[in-house]
C-alpha cells in the first residue's frame, strides 16, 4: 500500500468524513449552530493543512492508480483549486454563522450538506475521468438543491430549489449523453486517454467527440450561468439564504471553471478553434444580457446575482484566448477567479451579516446614508463594489487587466471592447450603491447589527486582501504583492502537461 498517496487524498477524505460526522451530530440537541460550526471548521482546516503541504511544488500523481483506475488526479492544478474551494467553505461558515443563528428555521444539518457540497466540488477539480466528474457535479448540486430550499415554509426558497432541481437534472442528462457519445468514438472516458486518441487519429471523423464535448460544455455553461442558460440563476440566487447564495456564486463557480479549464486544455484543445466561434457569441451575449439585467435591479442581492453573469462573461473572454496564448490565458482565468472569489464572497458576506433578520429588505433604498450609521461596514462594502467594478487599486482591476490584454494579444479585440464596455456599465450599478451610502441622508435601518464577533473580522480581512491584491508592491516597492498568486497559477498550468 502506498502510504504517500493517502496524503494526497486526505483533504478530500477529511471533508467526506466531516460531512458524515456532522450528519450524525446534527440531531443531538446539545450541539447547537455554534458548536456544529466549530466542528465544520475543524474538518475544513484539517483538509487545508494537508493540502498546503504541497504548496509551491510542481507535481502530478494518480493516487492508488490501479485501485481507483486513474479516475482521480492530484496535481498542482487541483491543489490550487482545492485551496480556494476549502477557503470558500470556511468563509461561508464563519460569515454565515451569524445569519444561521438568527434564522430560526435553519438547523445543523445545513453544515453537513455544506461539506457534502464541498466534497463534490473537490472531487470535480480532481477528476481525470468524465463519469467521475458527472458524479462529483451531482453530489455538489444535490446538496445545493436541499440547502436552497432548507426553509421549507418559505415559498421563495422552495420555488428556487425546485427550479434549480428540475433544470439541473436536465443539464445532468445532457452531460451523460455527451459522455456516452465520446465513449462511443474513443472507447474511454479518461481525459488523458481521450486526448491521446484524438492526437493519434487526426484524420478520423470526430463528429461524435465534438458533439459529445459540446453537450458537456452546455452543461457547464448552464452551471456558470452563461447565455442563454442564465435565466434560472436570478430567481435561484434570490430565493436561497444569503450565505448559500454567496457559496454558489463564488465557490461553486470556481469549481466549475476549474474542471472546464482542465477539460479544455487537456482534452479538447484541438477543437478549440471550432468551439471558439460559438464561445465568442456566447461571451458577448453573456456580457450584454448580464449588464442589462444588473442595471434594472432594485435589490442588492439580485444585482449581485445579475453581475455574477457579467463576471462569467469576463472569464469566458479568457477561455476564448486560450488557443493562442494558453499559459497566459489560463493563468489570467485562475487569477481572476481569486479576485472574483474575494470580492463577491465579501459583498455577499457583508449583505448576509446586515440582513441576518429575514424581515429586513436589502434594497438600494435601504442603504441610503448607511455610512452615517455603520461607517466601517459601508467602507468594506464600498471596497468590494470597487473591486467588482474593476477600479484601479483593487484586485478586480488587476484580474480584468490580464483578461483584456490577453484578448487583445490573441486578436480578440472585439471581446476586449465589449468587456470594457460592460465594465463601464457596471460602474453605474456598483457606484449607485456607494453613492447612496455616502451622499444621501440616513434612512431608517434600525435592525442592522453592530460590528461584533468573528464574521465582521473575516469580512474586514477580505476587504484588506482586495486592496492588497490591487496595490501590492506597485506603489510601495518593498511591500509584498500578489506575484506569488501569479507564480502559483503558472505552476498549476504547467502541472497539467506533466503526463
């Protein structure tokens, strides 16, 4: 038995074991929300520790290759995304505990579901085989269906859960059909084997592979809310409890993009020029339609949900650029995912802290003069808005800069122009909130809790990280910047081609 291999699997195993343990502890009354949150953090922290052991190392192994039939791959790439997903789980628990405690109908089982969902996401970014990725996607999705509708007496929650369940199940069927078509042509569902088959048979008819790959891409485009598969996201995000919305909009999206990036770079790179023609239109329409939706929202939660569609469009710009400058584009995607993760998680986290009482409406009007009531909260919210808008001195600006430069270098200038236009439009709906907070008289908002406990501290640290990622050593030469993130992203890209 290879004992070294178990070290690579420990992050995944600890999350899986933690989910089962929490499921058993949840019915015991003396374990309240606070204690279950601590147990959840323990298992996630344990997983983060063992994942960090390989930080900065270029590696790629198939743990227990014969036993698991090479269905899992542990490399620098999966390690990078594993870190983000685990961090997303930790932040969701830390920031959301206040919300869970205030919402009487939320129970401890939610933490078990959260870990099952994290387990599915980890399995997805570590999958080197298509059926494994399908199972991983379903594990993550089924947990989310339940988490969205957990408050079964709330019709909005139930409707969002049911809608996501029906459409998500249809997307799963489409993915299964795509996998079947690829297997019919190549005789394998292993990503590496499929890539080798395609390279070894350049003159064969690959219609089944292209059709199957397109169907799989449709499933993932649905999951990331790209046009024309985005309509579900507004109602589902709006219906879900705020911490769950934050988890879906940031962490789940990171996991999906992680697997999409692997499958494009390892498996379908040869067909990328063909797929690009479709992706270019999808990207433009995603940016335009997402911007259109975001402008007309009156609820901050729905505005953030709509803007997440726009951010999907930015990431798709880098996907289109992968063919010509693979390393630079893949690195820009990985970096932008970090920038978006910090900014959106912080914004949704702050919103969930403010709206911990379900009777508080969180609209633009609710934030009139908010800086006069809660100046520190307004400052943190403002920083996240600036980063999401891509304003200089924030990590969001650096992320967008890499993506737009990559698009121009690869000749996709039109995508860069549309992306920049979408950025200008986004200034309106992000700055609208900032203006209302700082330049209007205070409104009645008596239920806003003061800064107290761990959630505001975590949100504050994320706000500092957003600024640090944007300024870094660009202003103060001896101040450490985010170069290590870029270097790690490049290392993650290189690990995909070791085999």
